C-alpha cells in the first residue's frame, strides 16, 4: 500500500508541473495589460506620474524578468503560499482575496454534501430494492427532471417562490456578521436563512447522478450469487441488503463519496452568482470578466490539484473498502 501510494505521488508531480506550465502560458497569452488594470485611470495622474507608477508596478510584478524566471518565481511562491500575485479586481494580494470566499464556499458545500449523501444513499438503496416499481420510476423521473433544469433557472425559481411569492427567506446576499457578532444565536439564524436557498438549489441538482450511481451499484450487487446464497440460508432481508450487498456496492459508491467530499473546495459559479453569495466560484467568474490573470491562474491551479488529490484518494479508498483489490 505504501509503495503504491509513493508511486502515485511520484506520477502526480510531473502532472502538476505540466498543468502549472500550461496555466502560466495561458495567463501570459490572455489579452490586456495586468499592470494598467492595477493602476488608477490615466486621467487621475499626470503622464510622467503615471509612467513612474507603471514602471514601479511592472518591476513589482516581476515582469521585467525573463519568462522562464517569471514562471519559476511564480511557481516557487505558489508552493510556499508566499506570494500568489496581486489581484486587480480585489486590489489586494491573491492570498487575501481568496481567504474569505473559500471559507464561505466550504461552509456552503458542507451542508450541500451532508444533505446530498443523507438523501442519495437511502433513496438509491431503496430504489434498487424496489427496482421497476412505481416508487423507483417516480424517484428517477423526479431526479432527472431536477437535473435537467439549468442551474440559473433552479436558483431563480427558488428565489421567486420562497423570497418573492412567499417572502420567507432572503433572495441572496451574505449575512452581516459584523453587526450580529461571530458566534451568536442571531448570526446563526442569519446564516441559516441565507444558506437555505443556495443549499437547496445545489442539493436538488446533484441528486440525480448520485441516485443513479447508488441504484446501479446496488442492483449489480443484489444480482450476485452470494446474495442468493445468503437468502437461501434464511438471512433476513435487511441483513442481506445492508451487511452483504451494500458492503460490496460501496466500492463504486466510494468514488462518488470521495469526489463529493473534495468538491467542498470547489465553487458553484452560477449558483453563487445567482444568490450573490461571496464564494470561490463567484470570485472566479469576477476574475475572468475582470481579466485578473493572477487570480485566475492561482484558482485554476488550486482546482486542478484538488481534483488530482481526489482521484488519488479514491484509489486508496478502493483498497480500504475491498481488501481483495491488490493495489501493489
């Protein structure tokens, strides 16, 4: 197991390097001047003052160095989390710009993944057990219907129903924790009210794929010979389902669970924008529209590394769930 883990980590190192080179190159090829984006308008300064400020910022960003040196400085700072660059849209260092949105996205997705797994696992198992029934067909139709709805339409529909027609919840935005206090009952209620609609939208859109995955894995497990043997021995149906079938079905299901857990670090760009939620997805959209090269490159590389780690974690989980799999 240790040998396999070390081998996979060594394989991932050139992958991360290749991704970093690609992202750095794309960032350099993006149109626009990052220095001018960080400076005040030319009308705010005299031409000679503007040129002095431009030259100073140009040297500060390291753009006076060669391209290869710029890459190694950028990648070295990225690894040490020392200097990720300067965000033009946030007007502060990238590390400071992503801190608050990342915390908000983690908070949002913790609840999304909790309800996602809480609903998908028992429903998917019951759908497999009642395969072909009205219950199974009804849940499949309902889940596919929610999956087919565009995310922006889902968000706008929830806002229209629960914030406009029946004004029970806020339409979006962030709670003012500065006035409410960090750890008070009022701040907890404010967070709960603001999180309800985006959590509901993301959960509903995520259920269809998870339900189908769990259902198919359980159907495959329930059709195996060892299940017929267990039933022939007189074991109870719950014992057969949860102690025998589910244990073996967890091998493919674990992929969904692992990828879901690592999605805690990813943002839902459209949903966060619809609900004006200050998350990492909305920040990335602002960075793209504002041509913030430093922020775009750092966030994209961060998402790529998270996905690579998720794939590695899924492979390790296979060995833990089913010891018969020889990872060596």
